[in-house]
């Protein structure tokens, strides 16, 4: 959404994957939450709350300037995870307890059995729903506005498109998607690791987007 349709290349979206992962760790640990659906909802709320102020600063720029700003925020978050050991566990990360899937407890299953069975199909359903929602988003007037500002921002603005508003909305939506991915990664591995928010992980996301087709 952000890169292919919006023309904005982010080098810091691992930040929001990290937010999703650590939200899962805090939710299943200190907060005692067991429902994965509730954890996903909490991760989306936290990621949106972080994406709005970050996005307001970043979407004022495009091209390499946008990329460098997102990279800076991503590395700032990574440094926070490393240095605030008492809160985040530092370089050892935080444990993520196995949650319930649609209210069902799979605690008796071995780790590999849980990953390749219930969690796999849960993630598959989420991927399908996420793809359908994204298809609806890019086919809406908002999606057309996003592509219009990508192709010619000044002309789109003359036609009444709120260029920064559209970019900000795309930034927030992409952050929410990344947070969902972060929760699933943390639940799969049973740990929220600070390296999940490192800049190289953001680079992997860009590589996978280009490899899979940025405009599809």
C-alpha cells in the first residue's frame, strides 16, 4: 500500500512489527491476556497511536528523505528496546505465552504441532482477510487518490486531493498491518526480540515487497 500504491519507500516499518511483538509480550505476560483476537486488537491500537505522530512528520517528505526519516524512527525504537532493560528485557527480549485461538486452548500441543497446525491455519485466514481488505482499500476512492498523488502530487492537490492526509492514512494502515504481523511472529517464536525492529528487518520487508510485486 505505502510503496507500490503510494510511492513512499519506508526503511523503518520493522518498528511497527516490533510494536506488535512487544504488545503481545506485555499482553500475555504482565496483563495476563490470553485471547489472540484481543491481543491483535491491542496491537493495532498501539501501532496506530504510534504511527499518527510519526507519520505526521514523515509524510511531509518523499523519496529518500521519507525513507531516512522512517529509518531514524525505527532505529530509535530499536535503541529503546535494547537500553531500557527493565521494561523490555534488553537484548534477551520478552517471553510471549501461548494465547488462545478463537477461544480454544492448544496448550497441550507441542510447539511444532501448534505452529504447523492451529497457528498456521489461523495465520492463513488472517492473510486472506487482510488481502481482501487491502483489495477493497486500493480499489476505493482513497486508493485512487493515493495513486494520483504518487503519479503527480501537485496535480492531485489542484484537483482537491489532500495529499498529506492520504499519505498519512496509508502510513497508518500499513503500520496496523505490520503490527498484526509482529504479533504472529512473536506468538510463533514465543519471544519478542529487539532484532525484529532492526533496520535490516525493514530492508527484508522492502525486498519481499519488490520481489512479490509492489503494485499488486
